[in-house]
């Protein structure tokens, strides 16, 4: 498949950045063994179980309170992510992944307009998903996000809105980096959350252009991440 045929301005659904995600970013791949899973899960449960004690220890100090809140969220996200599995795309995923793409795009790319996005959705289903190297993030067997690659180019990185802000996108990027020596992508400048998130992952800007693939006046930026 020609790389130019891929929608280069893909959206990384898990695009918002916060202190807790910086911590989670140190482990972007799923754990390698059941012992790893058990150890992390037990540690997270132990810390999270200290919620009442943590709150009492804050003594009304606002900064300490939010630190405790961050620790609890960090542990909750670890417990959720150790149940995330990455597998190869199957034809039966098409409808579900198309829905994830549209839901995330309507939020991240509202400036494009719903009509245009729904037109692009047909291409997602008929061309982009089947013809790309797509990896699917699942929890309890259900797809919750995916990354589509053409060689080392990320054509799309999407997480279902309900599962955003949980580190799923980082896991997908980690999986892709384990397969490739470097990753490239192109994102809309107006997609501020996605652009900021890619930069926190270490992507470096290569160039910009004033119009998108359809010739419309939406500025895009090309980024690269090296292993």
C-alpha cells in the first residue's frame, strides 16, 4: 500500500497529559509474565487500599491531598492496564474499530466537521484498516483502541473515549516501537491535546505544512520518534 494513501493526520485518542501519565509512561509495554502481572497488581491494591489513611495524613493540606489523589489514580490505571492485551487486527474488528475511530475523531477533529468525518469513515472501513498493519488493544476480549502502521508510519492511533486517559495509547505506541526502529506520523496542529501528548512521548518535529491531504487549510505537523 502506498504510504500517501493513508490518512496521515491520525489522532492519538489518549492525548491529554498529566503527572500520572508521565509515571505510567515509563512502562509502555504490557508486562511480560504472569508473575509481573501479579506483583504489580498486588502492589497497586496495597497502595490503593491505603486511601483512608492517605486522606487522614493530608491534614487538610491541599497539595498533599492532590498528591494522594494522584497516587490512587496511578494505582487504578496500573490495575486496569495490566488487563490490556495487544493482538493483530482481524476482519471481524472492522465495524468496532470504525466506531472507535469516528467517536474519537468527532471529539478531536471537530474543526473538520462531522460530514467530512463520516465520509472518511467509509475509507477507514474499506481501505485503511484492511490494508494497514493494525494492532488492537483489548480488555476482556473487547477492542478499546488500535494503532495502524504502514512501515514505520503511524496512520492512525485511536482509543475509545471511555478508555482515554488510562494509558492505552502509550501501550499501543510501546508495542509499535518494539516492532520498528522509529515511528513517524502527521497530526493536525489544531488537535492540541494530541500534539502535546506526542511531544511528551519524545516525538520531535520534522516539518509543517499549511494544508492537509484534501487541500483544506488545516495546518499539520510531521513528527518522528527514534528508539
